[in-house]
């Protein structure tokens, strides 16, 4: 019997507040990405976590 596949967990860290630029202060996703998360496949989730969100984090840290 094969175990059921584990879905990739959300990048949410429980600090849920959209900043003026439309990105969550905690996870850096925008409202559309947060709403779509449950319907994204693992490849899309992985791309967000590995590519998109780190690039946003780099942009945020260079603005400060």
C-alpha cells in the first residue's frame, strides 16, 4: 500500500497582514496567491516557495 502523497505546506507563518504594496508581511504572498494556494499543484507551490518568495524577500530587504 502506497502512503498518500504529502502536500507542500503553506509558507504562512501566522503573521497575516497585507502591506500597502499588497504583499503579506509574514509570507510575502499577494492576496491572489494566498487565495489560490489550495488549488495550486505541487510544482506551482514549489516554484513560489523556491523562486518567487525568495526574490520578493530580497527586494524587501534592499528597500529597508
